[in-house]
């Protein structure tokens, strides 16, 4: 009998960033793994019952990665170069869902990825929470292997 895989065992690999360590790739969540086909309305003369919807290009939301805050992270250096120096070095990011033997069940390749937003969670003296980095990444497209 088939059971769908759990979504908590995954890995994120950054291809093109020098100095990425095991700490850099330990994310607590990954979101934005979806695509949507846009549509364009076409109104035909003489046809009043409906509007034709024609497919256009695919749209991809930003990839959102969350993890505990790190000091001296190569990933954050890559982001800081984009924000502070306006230096964009697009890379490829692989997100893999793993089975219990740590073998990829599915891998998504995000092509032409670059950082667009970096957020640090709120600092609140009334709560006992870990400080979380949220990194938002734009990309051209993704493929599933």
C-alpha cells in the first residue's frame, strides 16, 4: 500500500555560492513550490454567453526559506552583496524531498535564483522563541526531476 511521503525530511542545496556549510542549508521550512498558468480573456464579437480564456506564460511565486539565524553565513553574504552592492549572481537551488534512507524522492531545480527579501523575526522579550531568518528568492523557472 502506498503512503504519501512526509514533508519534514528535505534538503536545500545552493549551486554557485562558495563557502556554504551544513549550517547554511538547515532550513525549517520551504514554501513557494508551485506554478500557475496565466490566462488572457478574449472577447469574441457575437458571442455573449462566455469569454474565451487563453493560456499565457507560466507564473512562479518567490521561493521562501526559513531557518534559525546564523552568524557568518555564506548565504547571508550572498544576500548582502545583492542589497548593499547591487551585485546579483544568479544561482541554481535544488530542493529535494527525501525518504527515510535520505534518498531524494523528488527534486525541484530553481534556475536563475537571486535574493529579493531578507527578514529577521521580531525580537520580543515576552516570548521564548528562536530568531528566524526568512529569505525570499526570485527565480526564472523551476523544473521537477
